[in-house]
């Protein structure tokens, strides 16, 4: 135990110099080197909202969305986990046969309203982001979701879930995830004393280096409230992508979905051949897409609250 705490303190001390000050507290429009290192020349970098929608159409159920946030809880998570990634979500695409059940859910528990712009009509955008936020667990239309989050989601990236042949999840696996969406629809977010204890347990698991082969005490896996990485882990377990007995979903932090981290190690230990691909950043500060999103959000505000935009064009991420 003493050795674990000593290593943890060393990690925290190192992060004070390398991550917390230099990355967690940068301005909204300031680039973050820890994230920028993931920028790849082969990335698809949408520059308009239309291109963002087209990019969303290339994604598949099970693809993992990782995010670098600017809000206080995001910064605290970055500091606590020593990672630039503090939030995760998952792509879902509802099959036609599941639409009636979805519409019934939406009527019973509507997606919480956004303060900026109304969500599009159901099924207008088939690509969705399923995530746990302060308002609970809901799937959001992809393009509208990215736009609504604005500068709060400073960087957004995807890691696609593919097998050895480069194929996404099969029909049955996607059906399992859709069942998971319906099961956790509207489930409350982890909050209060219990929520902090859950997050503390996950943080300790991260710092101590989880044994991926060790059987877990499933009685400690409470699912009455969810946080973001717990939700995605549950969906992956439902689809048979992550093990059930060796992993409690409430021990998983967002940073564990980063390249080379815990989730990658669990996937490598499985025989199904599915892996998360390299990081593809599709939203970043100081880009044409960032400017387009700001303009869209600004136009949705009352006139007296609108901000005059700088007409100067911004550099593209494209090479």
C-alpha cells in the first residue's frame, strides 16, 4: 500500500510540472500541446457544420468519443487522472426496427433542452452521441451535440471500434448496445457524496494500476447512477467487447480510453479482435469548424447577447 501511494504521489508531482499548469488551465482558444500531439495528417478535419454531419455519417455504433473539456469538473478530472482527456461518449445509430421503442422513450423521458438551440426532429440525424452528463444519460444528434457543447468541449476526437478486418460491430452486437441505450436512458448522473466516492474509487484503481486478469467484486458495481466512462464501459460489456467478471464499470475513468491505457489493454487480452483505432481529432480551437460552431451558437442568442465575430479567417487543420 505504501508503495502504491508513493508511486501515485510521484505521478501527481510530475503532472504538476507537465500537465496541470500547462494544459488544464489554458484559455478556451489556446491550443493544448498534450492534445495537439494527436493531430494526424490523415485525419478528416471538417471545416463546416455540413462537413461535420458528413463526418458523423462515417462513424459506427460503438465508436468512442473522447473529449478535453474546459469546465471546472473537467479540469479537476484532468488533474486527478493526469490526462488531457476527461470525458467520453459513444456513437450509436438506431436501427429502423428499434425506432418505435426509441420514440416511446423520447415521449416518456424527453432529451433535456439545450440553452442554445433546439434539438432536431427525431431521426433527422441518424448518428448520435450517447453520453452521461449532469442531466443524465441520453443520446444526442451528433452535429447538434457538437454545436451545443461549444467551447465547453474544447477538443473532440473519435477512436473507432473495429475488428482485425477493419469492420465495425455486427448486427447482434449493435442490437445489444441499443438495448443498453434503452436500459440507461435518463439514468441520473453520479452526484453528491456517493458520486464522489465512486469517482474516488475509480481514481484509486487508475493510480494503483488495475490487474486486468483479476476477478472483481461485482457487489461494488452500483448502476443506479452513472458517470460517462462507466456508461460506455457498460455498453461495451453488453456487446461482449469488454469482460464482465474482470472489470467493474464504475472503476473506469475517461482517461482509460486514451491510447495505450487500461481499456486498450483489456481489448488486447480478448480473442474477438476488436481494437480502438488511433485518435482522430475532429474539433479543435482556432479552426474553421470552431468558428462555424461559434457563429451558429451566437445566431441562436437574443440580439442583445450576440457577440460580434472576428471576420478574419482561421487556419485549417487540413494539411
